[in-house]
C-alpha cells in the first residue's frame, strides 16, 4: 500500500500521494510529514473516513524519525483497514481490494517490531502478511511486498525458524 491510489475524484488521496512523492521521490520527509499532519487534522484524525485514515496513517508512518511513533501510525492504519469495504476502496479508485492492503500493513508492523527488538511480534506480522499475499498481483507493488517479506525472512532475528 505504499502507493495510495491515484483517484481523480478523491482529492484527499491525491494530496496524500503528493506527500508520498515529496518523501519518496524528492527526499523531503519533513515536508511530507507537515502535509500529512494538516490532512490528518482536516479529515478528523482517527474518526475520519477509514480509507483516508488508513492510507494517511500508513504514509505518515513512513516519515517518522522515531520507530515507536512509526509503530503507532502503522497500528492506526491497520485499525482503519478493518473498517474498510471493497466498495469504498473501489469508489476511490484504489486498484486493490481491502485484502490487498493487509500484506503491506503487516509488513510495516513486522519491520517496526524487528527494529524495536521484538522478534516474536515481528514474526507474527510476517506470517499475517504472508497469509494475505495471494491478494496481490504479480506487479511492481506485489513484488515490493514479496521482496520485503523475503528480506525479513533473511533477518537473523525474524527469519523463518
């Protein structure tokens, strides 16, 4: 879900995509963080549209300097995903079903737990990500998530036992 969907009719998702581009393509995480904070306030934080909350929290996690803050944002994204429907994501032009969001969400949580020194929780989220991987296509996004799982599998503290 590192690609929040380019929907012409969803201005909020388009603005989130602008922040993602600031971070990933222009190397400006602080600029992205400021934009994401403004959008977060505008959508009403965690009480906003679950799709906006999920995508925004997932993106906001990526621009945190502290892994504990990153974890909190990733947890918010996962909680919001649980409130989504396939109809809502399709309406917004997101090219995945809700099930396709979970592998990335769990992968990011696994990475946070690995960095926090909690390999058990990291492995738990790797397995949850792996369980949902079938919802992803064989495209650039699917390969990105699969490669992330493979990288964690090679980690001495998280890898398959």
